[in-house]
C-alpha cells in the first residue's frame, strides 16, 4: 500500500471522473425529459409520475453528491497542508462530508433499485409477490449501508475497512436485487413477445430490442457493483474513485433505458394485457370476402380476409391483409 495510490490522488481522480459523468447525466436528463414530454403530448397520454419522480430524485442526489465531493476536495487541499495532514483528513470517516457523500450514494442506489422493482411490478400486472423478494433485498441493502454510516459516526477507531463486511453486504444485496428484478422484467417482456409473435406469425419481433435494452442496463449495473465489491475486497484506494463514479453512473443507466425504451411502441402497461387472440367477429360480409378484426389485449388491428371460391365450391383460396396500427 505504500507504493500504491494515495487517497488524495484517488479523490482528485474520482472527482474528475465524476464531473465528466455528471455532465453526461445532465445532458441525458434534459434530452430524456424533453423527449418524454413531447412523446406523451403527441400521443395524448398521461405521464408516468413514478418515472418522473425517480428521474428528479436522481438528478437532485447526483447534484448534491457532486457538490459535496467538490467541497470535500477543496477543504482537503486548501485547509490541510502538508500532504500528511491532507491524507489524514480524507481518511477520517467521522468527518461530516464523508458521511454525507456516502449517505447520498446509499440513497441513489435505493432509488435505482426501487425504480427497477416498480417497473417489474407494473409489467407483471402489479403482482406484489413477484417483487417482494427484490424489495426486501433492496431495503436490507439500504439498512446495511445506513448501519455502516452510523458505525462510522459513533463507534471508536473507525476506518473505511472497519465495516468492510457491512459494505460488502450493502453492495452484494443491491446487486442481487437488481439482477433478480431485471431478469424477471426481461422474462416477462420475452414471454409476451413470444406469445404475440406466435399468434401473429409475423416472424419479426418488435419487443426483442426492449429485452436487449433491459438486459444491457442490468448487466452494466451488475458489472459496476461487482467491480465495486472486488475493489472493496482488495482494499485499494480505488474505492473512492468507484464511489464517486457510482452516483452519476446510476443516473446515466436510468436515462438511457428510459430514452431507448421510450422510442418503442408500447409502455410497461402493455405487457400486463392478455396474450394476443384472434376474434373472428364478422363485421361485414361481401361477395368476395369478409372483414374482421384481430384483437390484442385491449387494442384491435383491422384485418380483411378475402375468400375466393372455386367452381365446384369444394376448395377455397384465402388471403389476409393487415392494416397498419397506430
């Protein structure tokens, strides 16, 4: 550790990385918000208030974390000299700025996990039993993180690694909760897609990109948390870099998912509907054919079926054509 990275160097590197990621998050937040409002205005549908609440909470928490990290670095480099005093200050886990910035990280991860759990709950038809397990893990993770912050403030002779087991539990539980909810969300979308494609027999899947987006976001988040746990296990000062990158990274993944899924045709409530079925309700008969509709959940797709009889009335030639849906 003597020849390794010092904590003041790690804090500066982490702040630089956090600043860049925070700028990306702010840009994505603005683009995502504008796209969401415009898309909902054109389709004349209601905004998803839980989504808006999660987005606002994440941008507020990310701004607060960036401000606290900047203040912490300025205090360390301006008011603590020589370097030994600066390092001692940054390693002091009882400092209010240290407790504040890591408490903000706990809050951000809880908001991110809660939003994934909420989407999973909606997609599964608001079945609480599906999300009970990841919700329990998310709040247990937050409790472990909160206890760690309390221990730093109240127990004597504390260092960053003094409560390593609680920190590992905090990130590991969040990792498992996020992975489980993401897997259930992707499975539900895939199963609805499989049923719909089987009835329509179109061959091409419109929901496959959404499954890929959900899995990609889950893998990014899982990979980041895994690296965080490994950094904590090896006890390097890179932990501070990971800590400062974690908050804007969570917001970036959130914004990318909302932005990319927003350009798909359906929102989360689509997957709670019944599988696609064909309703052969004859609306109009003619000499050449019969008009009918294809019913998918609560939506209908106009369809015309033309049946041409042969001379001996024993054979039929049929043709179906689907009109484009809105």
